[in-house]
């Protein structure tokens, strides 16, 4: 097959995740003839679905942050605005070595806006809250003036070890599947260090970010998110329908083998076929994107970002009326130092979403437990957490043990009416320290090449809100 006669007004998008599909929509809306190549047979990337015990469930992202209007606006454009739902107000918990605690409600990445809030003090103890409160007396430059810094270094310097270990590490591990010592704070919490310089302390910067959220300040922890009735994967279905209505060509199971410059733009080779376009948008994970482009853009050689963690998501559908009381609210995050528990987080999905509880029926509950995170070694290099089981049978056994311990309700194999394991191998973006600067370099090199754009979570930051906003900005810049 030869598609080389496609006019220069055409555009080729590599990758059929949310960023690739949204890029295609922006290009098609601007009058471009668009072809999307996706290596797998499924669309949406980390926003997928699977069927467990007759229930169609999210297999990846199941909510989006509401501190940005980006996802809500997209959902509205796709006719899903009326389907946006808030989670039940049960709030999230954190499992510490000395037992479970309610997660403080006023925080960013677990960093508290007020160290003396009752929930914070119960978690930190008097000494921990006292140390954290010293933050407001420290120079605003502490932790905010260096070129780059990790989440852990910033929190430890300004608020101390207990805030880091008992609040931040569980939240960061649950959201980013990584040790906070490995993550670039400017990538996972953009604007936070600038907020310290502006407001004088880390707590004040967190409070300012919370004030910028449409969520009320008294909202429970974990409630600064929303979902879609029926599941987040319905966003992908709506996007695909929209793209087909715009005449976008969607080619699944098509692996891009090579990229090269042409007189009119770009050529992508996939097997025996070629696809030409005046514009090329690469919406692949970071290592794959840089690896594919470096022959056409030699300056990219050696700039591959690090792969993300390998995450295993175990979904249990259980017949267990004892969980009707929602013993841990919408879910529970696990502090890494907690003995005897291998999961990094548990989401009680039927306690979180009313629509799912109604679909499951009385006494039936959906539990999602996630395993695998990147931990720091003595050299500071990331390595996959070896405590996470590898085989499905071992993951099921671990999930039953962990769910029983975390929920304080025995969950046995005889209670399970369906289960599944979904593996995300390196799919989550890994914002290592210095990652923001490296992304800026990659984007600068790509911007110097006419007609080339690069999008995705690894350049935008983790989370649907960041990806949607960044993708639209990048494509509009490319078109202009």
C-alpha cells in the first residue's frame, strides 16, 4: 500500500491514546485530512475498559482532576457534559504502619495547607505538626530557588520527614506509582514552587492552589476529581465517534516502523505502507517517541526519557454485603513503609461512584488494587518494586489478603464472582527529577522541525486534565 500521494494538507498522528485522538480531532477541525496509526487493536491508551462479572469497568483511569476545566470542557463538546458525576463524599484514607487514618482534605499531593488541621494532626502527631508549621518561618527561597528538585527534597526541607512519609509518599505512590524522591516537583505539581516564592511558604502555596479549585475547601480528600457516568472509557467512545464523523482515518494494529522528512513534510512507514502528511504528531510514550524520531531528527539521539513503572491493576467483583458500610470511604492509599501490605492503593469503586453501585446491585462491590511502583535505591536510580507479585494467581492471592487488611473486612476467594488483572507496562509517564527540563529540550528540538508536534502524558504531566490541556495547546501552536 502506498499513501504517498496524500497532499501536504494531510496530517499523520502516531498513537491512539487520548492525546493522539484529541490531536486528530483538533487537526480535523482545522480542515486537515487526518490518519491515525495505533499499534494495538484498542484505542484510548490508559483510558480503557474491560468486562468483569458482566460489568463493563474502567481498566485504567477512572476519574479526572477538577482543578482544571480541560476534561469537563472536552466532555461537554462531545455531548457528555451531562454525564459528569462527582464521587460520593466518603473521602479517602491512608494506611500507616500504626493503622488507618482519614486523609486530610486540604492538600496537594498530600502536602497539607494547614499542619494543625485535626486530620493532619491525628496523622502526624503533635511533634510532626509542630515541625511542619515551621514552614511559614523558613525563607521562601528554601526549596524554591534551585533549578530542579524532587517532591521529597522540597517537602522534607520545608515540612519535615513525617509529612513526607505519612502523607506525601502514600499519595504520590498511589497517583504516580513512584517514590517522591524520584519525581520532579515542577512536573507533578506545576506552579507549587512559584507559589512558595509568591506566598512565602509551602502551606500557603498549597492553600492558594486549593483556592483555585472549583471544589469547596471543606471537600473530602479525594473529592477534587470527577468521573463520567458509565465510566471514563465512554470519553474514548465519544471521541472515536466524533473522529469518524469528521472523516478521520483510524488504523488500528498498525505499527510505525520509521519516520523521515520529505519535500512536503513527513513520511511514516508502517510495514509495506507509507503515510505522508504536511504535519506529523507523535503521541507515543516518551522512549518510543524519541526512538522513532531520532533518525529524522538526529539531535534527539540520547535524549530518551526513562520508562515509567510497570503497574498491575487487580479488579475484584465480590458478593460481600459487609462492605455496604464503606469502611474506608472511597478508598485507601498505602504508606510504603507499612508492613504486610503489597498493594500501593485500593479503590472501593462501588463506594466511590453511585452509578456503578446501582449497576452492580445490592451487596456486590468492585475493588481495584494496584501494585508496582518505582522506588529509590541507595544510588538514587529507580527500580521496579520487587515486592509486587508477577503471576496472575499470586496477584489474586495478594489482592485478597490486602483487601481484607485494608478494609478490615475478610475478603475470601468464595466471595469473588469475577476478577481480572490489567498490566500497564511503562505506560504511566515517569517525571523523574530534571524531566521537565529534558522535555523542554525535546520540544524545542521538535519545534525547530517544521510540521512536527509531540504530545502525551510524558510531556504534559500525569493525569487527563494535564494531557488534554497540553495537547490542545501544542496542536494549536503547530497549526499556527
